[in-house]
C-alpha cells in the first residue's frame, strides 16, 4: 500500500511522472502514436504547450525528439487531440480563441485561430470545449459570455451559437453527434439538441441557487449518465438524464473540493475524480446507493492538489493527472 | 407420483387464463403452475404461468388494441418465448433472435424473476413447490427475499425482484405458486378464494383490475434506494482471470430490512465464491474475491429515454453461451442431493442465469486491469482510514487552480470586461444566425491596449481598500462595494447633519490630473463637482512609528494633517482631509505628478474625514523634498 514519494521518482513501474518547469493544467492524450500535450499555467501572456511522447510498453514518457513545443498566448483552458485516429496530429486548444495546431515533426504550426464573435475581433474567452467524437468536424466551445458555439472545424465556420445559460458557461460535453450538454455559473446542467435549438432541458440545478457548476463529464459508455462538480464542494454529482433534478448519486468521499472528473473510457460504471485532497479516486457506481453513501473502489495519492485528470480512450488503462508542475500517468 | 396424473395432461387447458384471472383478482405479481416433469418423473418443472407484475417496456407493435386481458397473456407468452429463445442455446444464435418480441433489456426486475423461475426444477420435497407437493399443504412464505435459501432457493432472485411474499399450494397434481412484491400476511381464505373462484370454475369472472397497475415497484422512488451498498462495499476489485464475468449482485430496492443485510451479504459472497470455484473456471488470487457488478439496465424503470439509448446488441452471442453453460450446471445441481451444494448452485444459478441473460454492454472491463492491482496499478484499495492520512490542505482556496482557469484566465484575455448578463427574462435558447465568416484576429495587436487597461486597474486597485484579489473582477467588485459604501455614507451625513453646507471647490483643480484619469473611473469624477463637503472634525493624531525618518513636522495648527516621511526613495504619506467625492483621485493625481509611484494606499473615511496612508516610491530621478510633497498635499486639507 505504500507509495514511494512522488518527488524522488520520475519513473515507477505503475506511474510515470513528467516534471515541467511550469505549473501545469491542460492535458491531452492522443491515439497512436501516443503523445501527451501539457499546457502550462502561468498567469501571464506567455504560456507553453509541450508535447511528450509516451510509450506504454517501455513506460517512457519524455519530451518528443526533436523537441516539440510551442508558445501559447495565455494558459490553455483545455487541450484536446482530434478524436479520430485518422488525424493524430491535430491538437485544439481553448483560451482567448479556439486554436487548431498541426503537430509536425519539428514544429507545431498554428492551423487556425477561430473567433466566434462576428462583431468583434475578440473572441469571448473560452472556458472549455469538447470535440465531437461521433462527428469529428464538430466542436463545441463554452464561453463566459453565456454562449456555446458549435464549430465546423473543417470549414472553420461557426455552425451555430447558442445562448446557453444565464451566466458564464464553464464546461461543455457532447453526448451524440447533435446533442451536447453544458454547465454554468448559473448552477444548471442543460442539454441541447442541435435539431431543436429553441429549447434546452435542464437536467440538474445546484441545490443552493447559483452555486456554479464547474465541470461536466458525460458517460460515453452509457449516455444516460453524466457527472458534474460544484464550486467549493467535495461532491461528484452523478445525474441520470432520464430523471432530471434528482441526482442518482453523490460521491462524497473526497476530503476536499473536487477539481476534475473523468468517466472510464471502457466501462460505463467507473468514474475517476480528483481533488484538493491530493487524491484521485476511482469509483464503481452501484445500481443502488446504500444509506451510507458510496465508497470509492481505489485511491491514488499525489503530492499535492490534483488539478487535472484525463482518462482517455487513447490509453484506457492509464489515467493522467496534473498537480503543481507535474504530470503523471497512473496505471489503472 | 401419488397424484397419478398422466404426463400429457400435466398442464390443464385454459390454465393460463385461470391463473391470469386469479392473480389479477388478488393483484399479485405472478402465478406459476409447477407440474411434474414429463422427462424426469419426480421433478417439478415449469408448467405454465401468468405474469401480472410491472412491465418495463412494451416493444410490440400492435395493430389492434388489446385489452388488459390480452395484453397480460401476451406478455406472459412473450416472456416464455424469450426464455425459450435464450435457453435454446447457440444452435442458431442469429436466426432466432428476431422472432422474439422481447429482449432482455426490456424486462423489469420482477419479470426477470419470473423469467428465471422458468429455469428452475424441484425435486419433490425440495424447495417451496417440492415441499408443498410432498406435504399436500399450502406454504405461505413471507419475507421471501430474506428467506434461507434452503427454504426458498430463489430468495436472492426474489430479493432482486422485491418479491416479498410467495404462496404455494397443491393443485391438480402440481403446485400453484403465487408471488407478490408486497408483504402479505398469511390468509388461508385467500388461497381458498383463488382456488374456488378462479381455478376450479369453468367460466371465469371478468377481473376489474387491469394488468400491471397494481404492483408498484419500490425502485421507482429513488429515496428508497437503500441496501445493496454493503454488498458493494465489500472490497471490490475481483481477481478474476480469464473470462470476464458480469457478476450480479441483487439489484433490488427492497427497503427497510437493513438488519438482515450483513448476513445476506456474506452469504452471497460465500455462495458466489463457492459456486464459482465449483463450476466455473474462474481463478481467484486470494480470498478477497467479492462481487461487483450488477445490472443497471434492468433496474431502471419506465421513464422514457429522452435522448439516447446505448446500443448494445453486441454481446448477445456470448450471453447465450454462458447461459447454456449455466443451464447445464443447473441440471447438475439439481441432481445433487446435498443441500449444501444446492445452496451454492442456486446462487450460481441465480448469478449466472441473470448475468448471461442480462448480458449487455457493460462488463467489468476493469477486471483485467485491476486483477493485479497490487503489483501494477498505481491505485490501491480505498478504505476509510485512508481519509485520515490524506493531506487536507487547510486554509487554501479550494479549487484554486480550477477557479483561476475558469474565473481569472478568461479575464486576462480581454480588454473589455464581460459582465454576466443579468437579463433573466430570456431563458430559452435563442441562436444567432449562422456565421459564415470567421474573424481571424491577432491578439497581439491588442496587447498595448490591454496593458493600459491593466495599468488603470492597478491604479484603481491601489485606491480601493480591502482588495483581496488581483483579478479584475475582484478589483471592480471591491471598487463597486467601496463606492456604494461611500455613497451610503454621504447619504447618511447629508441627511443627518445641520452644518453649513460648503460649496465644492470648482476651480483650481489641476488640469493635468483630469487628463490622466482614465475612463474607468472618470465617471466618479464628473459627477462630483457640486457635492457638498463635510467639515473636517478631527485633528491629526497619526502615530509616527519610525522616528529615524526624515520627518516633516507640520507647522500650521489646524491644517497640520499631512505627514511625510522619507526613507531613501520610499515615501510614506499620512494625511487627513475633509472627504468629498473625487478628493482621493485628486490626491492620487497630485502624488503621481510628484513622480511618486504608489504601491499601497489605505484609506478610510470617518465622519467625513478621509484618512490616508500612502506608501510610495519615487519613480524618476527627480526627487521631491518632503516639504514639497507636503505642500502639494496640503491644499487638500484646506479645501473646505
């Protein structure tokens, strides 16, 4: 049960650590070749995205050779590789704009900078985005201007823009090709169907009005379920879209606030969450919750508050976490 | 058999109809007629049955409107068909599927129970039906879902289906079994009633109650969702190798029976363990084996699925295979005389039948990854004690980085501040016309502008007390609060005082200070001119803390409210002056004109007197003397 100090080890049979000169936040993992993009978090204009190559066989994780890294204006709020294996070199980032990058052998070329505002040369700042894995030319961004923008990234045009919430939209997740969901500072989870843009469905509202919901994860293995986290809360709220307003479960074993959630890419019943208590917890959702709540199945303790978590379909038996200036791949 | 019935006649005609009427009249969930097996004399097997419990989905496309009667019969038949098709084995896995109206995903828990019952056979004297037949006496079993499996071999199944009461009584050489999800006290007259009113009369009475309505399952109410947790608690992570299995823990929603739970759980685990090692080829790495999975699909209810139904037909062939396997096991088990083994085999039966029938998309895929977790996984089993050890960084802002990403970073990008719209009138989504052109823009070009803005923000921040955070939003929030506070104070003072009003000074304001004011706080200034001022009331009594400083002692009696201390290039200014709107700005401007760069400003207004503590530094090479500074600032103290 003991775990060696994370600081001393860069490589351990079941976890691999990358230490960056900067604090890290955004993370993305690609299909083969397995690459990990890490975004710095510096509260200045100059930030950086580094691309590492990851070999699950030899358990190596190192900066790609020749080095592949590029400047990013402001910290990327999210990084994501193209969801299909056909375009493993396409990386998207959000922040001041939605940017697409083409990762070449020696360099990363900015492909496009997408601005969702017609009227201004400035884009409303983007808090997050999600790439539709069913329809990969479709990508949705969430913004603090209360809108969600659906892009056709192949054509580089806005497909539609919806005023999704009453307040800032903090996260967005696709369910199917035309259905997405978002969470907001207004405390609601809403589902949108692009075929009927007039309406949205409120799936959940935070118990105290206007407690912002910060992150959202849609269970890709069983689309009836999604998970969200609240501001300053140690709960992971599991929702069943068929039963709006009442969460089907609340996972409350974190000792401090939760920062990130990710459903298992290969199982409909497993979800991982990470938080300020430095722990990453893997939960298995029972069919029926007991009176004492649900206990997690397993736990990993990092050296400090875990800020980011990705359980990617690209490497389903690895979970990537970011804390302070480290990125770690954990064997599940 | 003592009954002497011919095998061919073991299921009386019209029995299904009679069962239907009987069970519906008493509003129970199901009725089964167990009859002597034709193939294996001395064994009771499924003869016929009628299902009257709740129904999850109706898939059939019906041309005709069926009445409740027909619907119920049809459902029972469809269930039977489904069972036949599932147990038909792998003979023609692809071809037979379409003929079945129902698929496993469509069934409610009670229907599962009913369906799985079809696979049971009982020796005479064994199990509930067997004993009923042997004794010739009815058996009334309450709390069937908690019954010892020696008494009621399907107790685990019953638990999953919330079947609480089961009644068996001999009938026509076989046994009629009735079951219901409610707890019903023993009532011989009910049996009599059923027997005489329905089963034994030729012409059935029309029942009043339509099928399916009576038996509400509890699991529609999420609040009742208790239980089962203990099972799941028992250390998950199965060490299963080889075939992945979908272990089924009873996924029921029976409630209010917690006291019995632990026993049930350990029993289940033991049973599964035993069963597994006995029949299946699963290997266990240690004794920690425990059960994990449960079928969620079928626990759910009739809420319509708004958006998506996960597609999962893939796994059918596998399910069938397992199914055959376990049906075969079942046969073996039933021939075993040892009660002990029966217990286990029944659990296995329960588990494997369900798991195979239910088989759908969710499997314990994590199993293979977890099986060696102690060696390979970074994760360790969770336990409550772990909580105590984990660091809980106290005092820190929770979700610090996440909040920065969401709240602060977006504001870094923009010169314009995005206020969240408060127009709560429009709730529903409107969308803007499609935008076909995209603005490619260069953020860098805007940096100059942003820097200026940042500078102004910095100034604003330095002027407002109690600014906690550095982000622009907080600065503005605090500034707004501060202004409100000041306005409130003005209001108080204006209404409360009877002092002579003093006209604001309208001239002599330095022009350059006006120019230096940015838009952000320009408004404050433009409104302030005519506002009355407050007489200063307090004399200066600021403590001097650093005596070694080059101190300029104020000379003028009543206006000695400016103290300037200099240490190298650091200048500490303490002053008091009558408060009026905009005075702070003017002071700041004046200080700025003296080539002083403020890095900390504390201000407070008490009874119309503005007290300021300013720490500043010379920014240029020209250094004003303390006297000059004082002189420049004293005009503010005199203004009234």
